[in-house]
């Protein structure tokens, strides 16, 4: 293909036909198109979704849709507020229960546990992510809910003076159980991110604290946790995003109450659940309203996830200035977070 | 013990170097709480596994795996059938989804690492991949419904479910492939280029083979995730009872089968759901284990 | 840095017999013993008696001498983004000679040789200006394909990096396969390249073993064989021995002696003794500029520029 002649000058050796540049060009072009495809896909998705949601939104107005407090397909009035409230309450419940446990597990595996237990423990927590959503729903409704019903009722009775929490009758699909199961579902992702962030704390920080005579807990409190604040918050928000978008487990466990959730141990509804339940048989404006609910869900998760990533990136940059070897490590961190929990 | 300079007694010295009881208490308390939290994190797994095994194993039998669900919800358990079509359907749809998502995903990752790098366009692409990662799974189903069901005035089909699943897999494949490709040492690329290799050969003959085990791991994890998803399939592939090898028609799948069975009043059907759940979890766990084993063989991780 | 190296005047004729032993002078780099007889130069910087260490690697199979091509740099400037790293270098590398580039860290030695085979532009944001002539053709000429440039101008890097997924045979053949030479007898070419690199005897019976299983010195010779397999005109070496032990370094320096009969060699080194041992001509760089170039003996014994003198006498570095 090119000259083998060697006695000539430079030119004989260096000329190459333009045809051989073709594969390079073709590859680059193909790959660039694929990359652009991703952008096009999401934009197209958004556009079509808005298109399908338009009828319902124009029927009630965007604000009317978002803030009306009853989801009433038979009457043709679609208020998303109970859905949003149900979604948010269960998700925040998941955060309140799940984040402390996840962070505790992360602290334990990074700082306190014996070396040889580290990998097994990590793997065990990550295994929670391998359980599919529908199995969580199944397990929740047939195992957890009945088992906890007694305790929930006891709580509701004891705390009957507390609005929202107490005083009602515990139903089997209910808001609390949903939040609890969601908490279990977000454990892997919050724990994974917290663990990654904690392990990037340079050991000099730890050694400085210990050298001052700090106890183990004090060392964690002084040297490790402040360093990881942004990262942990980011991880928590990713967990929140996951909880908000979770469909099947929530559908099974939350019930289908079209009204605003009245108490913690009663039924509720969520944006994802309403779509899963009603889409199959919906027509006309009802269907359009479901698309609108989907749009609302999309925007909500976009916001939360965007905020979450901002925190995680900020953590990587500010709290721990990047070293070259960290670039390859933070990659796996975010990768682990996404892959195992599919957030 | 010989005394140091000064006149402090040994016990006074010791007390200077010891920790106050309240600090020690707080340390113990904190450690105890953290330990308790960790145990709390492990309990659900134990409970789930135990209950899955208890209820699910009972449902397993040869018939269970070799007969299709009959859709019958009447009382006799012998007439409800097994989960054959569900297992096959999952395998078929996930296979097609992988065939779509893997080449595209690796291609995008290659572009990001070899060509886009830190350009503004690349940053935008990465941002959109992030967005894709956070989309709730049911919305993928809705999207495909809009485009392929409404848009084409046709009905549900297995391949439509596959496409929805591939959208779900795409960001996972892209992310994991990008991380692995970044781990390929720059010196290898340089050596290949310095030998006079065109860029595409450097990628195909040097970079990809080195990155292969890591990428396989990422793909398997994406497959495991896709296998467990229900929501994207509800309004795309829907479900059916019979075994089908026609991806152009309705197709059953394990997650949807379980979902449909959960709400059944018949105990036998619920039992079948547990058996199916155990099957699904076993499948996913197996994929995870294989993925981890392959990761160990990678020179990069 | 240590004592001022002293070298003998010798002629560069490859066929002249090795000269008489030189008086020694201790030098840390050579404090470990023995140097084999240098085929041609016999220049020694101090060094005690010449004993061939270990199993003598016979002079690499007498492959015929080949008229190589020279390289000329004209006003070469190199940039990283906006920062100018090389300022207008004019330099000639004579065909079939070894030229060493010396200078303190950061002076631009590596950048310069990377501009010769156009690897510099692989770094995002980096570019070069000026001309680099291979014989009479500018490698930066738009009509010239960069891939062809790299086939003609090979490179050996500081850290040996055989391809990890390939065996020894495949590594050497990689250059040929990657540049898709058709109708080439791979086995013959691989053997020839391995012989030229002085590695054949050590690996002939295990060609299918992984390339990364060799020792550091062997890996580097493998990389040299890999570069040789594509028949380049010029070989650029960027501190090829800095990651190797003294015995391995010795082997490679012997190799360079032999290789220059067929290719032109440019070697970047931070080890002045090495430059004095292997190079016919030496160029001294400082802060992106070429300060002085000349016959190696002159550079080390009678440098013209005071900065050169300070560097070679170890006042800084």
C-alpha cells in the first residue's frame, strides 16, 4: 500500500492514498451520529410527551391540573395534587428512614469494620439492588404489611393526638409501608455513594485527627464526615430521585385513593402508580391527563436528579480536589450508583 | 518505673493521657448506633431471601417451568399452569434489547472517550446521558407507546417492549463503558499510533480488546436490570399467556407475570407469583455473580 | 550530578577494531562493572575493565546496512494551547547516526521529538508550527498523511508498554498488522525484528506467551522489535532506559550501536553518561530552545556556550 522503497527521498515513503483514510472518517462520523442520537432522543421524548399531555392541560390549565385536589376520572376532573403529595410524602419518608441507615452502613464498612468483612458486607448491601421492583412489591404486600399491621395500628392509636399520623384505621396498602419499602430500595444507592465519597478522604486527615488523640467516633466526626457532606447529600438526593420515580413497588403498596392522603397509615396515590393502574383502560381526556401526570413526573425527577448530580460533582471538586487517580475512581462511584440501583 | 523529669506521680501521668469517661461513652454509643444501623441495613435482605425461598421453592417443579400460565383464576391449582412463557418471553425480549442497546451504548462511549473528550458537545452528551439515567422506567414505556403504538396505529408487541428496555439499558451501558475505556492506559494508545496505525485500528485492535472484560461486566449488569423491569413492558409488550417466539405480537415476561398475579385472589396464583419471583431473582443474581467474576479477570479494574 | 565525563577521540567507522582500554575515572553510573566492548566507538566514560556480563548476546544478526534518511527541523515551534513550549528550533539529524538530546527536566526534549513523528498533536489543544523534513519532504505538509509519517518514523517510549492482550509474537507482528502490510511473511519478519532487537535467542521458544510476562528490559526490547518490524527510517527514543536496570540499559545501548547502521536514531536522555556512550552528536536544550549542538566529544569536553558547560559539568540539572 505504501512504498517499500527506501533509497528514495521522504516523499516516496510518506504518501498514502486518500482512500485509506475512509475507515477513519466513517468510524468518526458513525459514532458522532450515535452520540447526537442521545440528544435527539430526549428532546423528541419531551416534545411528544408534551404533545400528548396538551389536551388535558389545556382543558384544566397547567396550574389547575397541578393543584386541583382530587383525581376524578369519572367526573372528568384531574387534579394531580394528591398524586404529587403522595409521591413526595412516601419519598421523603424513604429518605428519613433510609438515609441514616445507609450512611451508618457506609461508615461502618469504611471506617469501623474489620478488613476481611468489608467486601462481604458491601456486597450484601449492594445485593438489595438486585431485587427487582415487582418482588419488593410482592414481598411488601404479602409479608411486611401484614406483619407490621399490628404495630402500625398501635402507633396510630397511641399517637392519635398527632394530626396526620395517628387516629385512623390502618389499611393494608398504605403510605407508611410504601415509604418503608422505598427506604429499603434506596439503601444500596445512598450507601454506595456515601462509601465512595468516604473512601476518597485522604488518610492524612484521618491520621491527623487520630494523632491528636481523638476517639474513633471523634475522628469520623471531625475528619471524615465534614469532608463528605456534599457527597452524602448528593447521594441522598439521587435516592430521592429514585424513590420519586419508582413505579411498580409503589403501585402495589400505596393503594389507589383519589383523594389527598388523610393519614400516614392510610391509602394514598402517586404519579407513577396512577399511570400504571389506569393507563390500560383510559381513553380520551383521561389518557391525556395520565400523560400529563407523566410529564409532571419527568420534570420532578429531572429537577431532583439535576440537583443531586450538582451536589455529587461539587463534592468531588471542592471537598476533595481531584487527583489523577481519583478521576478513574469517581467514575466507578457514579457508575456503581447508577448501575446497581438503576436510578 | 523510673519517674520522668518533674514530680508527677505515675497515676497522674496516666490520667493525663487517658480519655475522659464521657468521651469514651460517646464513642461507644456512636459506634453502637452505627453498628445497629448496619445490622438494620442487612435485615431486609435476609427477610426477603428467606421469604422468597420459603414461598417460592414450594412452587418450583418441572411442570412449573414447562407449562404456560393458563390465565385461569379458579380454585384448582392444577389448572393454573406454570411460567414457561414468562421465562422465555423475558429471555427473548431482553436479548433483543441488548442487541440494540449494547452496540449503540458502546459506540457512544467510544465517541465520548476517543473523539468528544472535553468538548462542549461531549459535555452536553454526558449531561443528557445523566438525564436518561434518572428517567423513571414507566416513562420509557409511555414514550414507546406514543411513538410505536399510537404513532403507528398498531398494537402491543414484544419488540416494542424490547425497545423500551433498551432505552433503559442505554445509559447504564454508556456509563460503564466510558469508565472502562478511560481506564485503558494512554501509553497503549500512543504505542499503537506511533507504530503508524490508523485511529480505527488502534480502537478496534488495541483499545477494545483491552477494555473487553470490563465492558462485558457493565453489559451484564445492564441486562440484569432490564430483566427485572416491569413498568416499561406494561403498555408496550403487554402480556399474554402462551409461549410465543414472535416478537411482533404480545409477549409475556416474568416481571409482568408476577405483577398480574400479585392482585389475584386465588392463593395458588399468588403462590405461582412467588415461584416466579424466586426464578427472576435467581436469574438476576446469577448475572450479577457472573459479572463480578468477569470483572476480576479484567486488567483494568 | 557527578564528575565531568571524559571520552576518547575515536573514529566513527563501524568496522574499526575496538581501541585500547582507557584510564578510568569513577562515575556513579558506571560503578557497577562491566561494559562489553563497544563495536564501534569504544568511547568510555570511565569505566573499569570490560567484561561481558552474563551470556554474551552475539552482535545482532548481521543485517545489511541500509542508507537511512536524515531529519531536519526548521523553525519548529510547539504549543500547548496558547503556551509556547518550543521556540523556533533549527536542527539536523544526520542519517545513520545517533543524535542525543540532553537538557534539564522541562526543557522540551520530549516535546521536540514528539513533533517529529507528529505525536505532539495527539494531545488535545496542542499544535506545532514550522517544518520537519524527512529527507526532503515536510511531514507537516497537508498532502502527507500523519499515519504514514508514523510508519516511517518509529518511537520507543520511556515506559515499556507491550500490548497486554497479545503474545510476544503478536506484539511484534502488531506493527505489521496494524499497518496492514499485505503479503508479508509474518514469521520471517517477526524473527528478523526480534533478532535485530537482540531478543530472539531469549524468546524463540516462547513466542506465544504474553508480552507482559517478560522482564522490564526484555519488554523494552520487545517494543523496539515491534517498532523495527515496520521498517522505519528513523527511530525516536524518549528516555528508553530510564525505567530499566543497568544491565538492561547496557543491552539496549549496544543495540542502538548496531541499529544505527540501518536507521537514523534520535535519543532523548537525561543521563549524560548515556549520551556520551551512544551518541555521535549531541544537542543541548534549555527552556524550549536549542542552545548548542555538535559532536558528542566537543559538547562534553569543549562546549562553546557557557550554559552548556554548566549543564555538562553538573552545576545544574
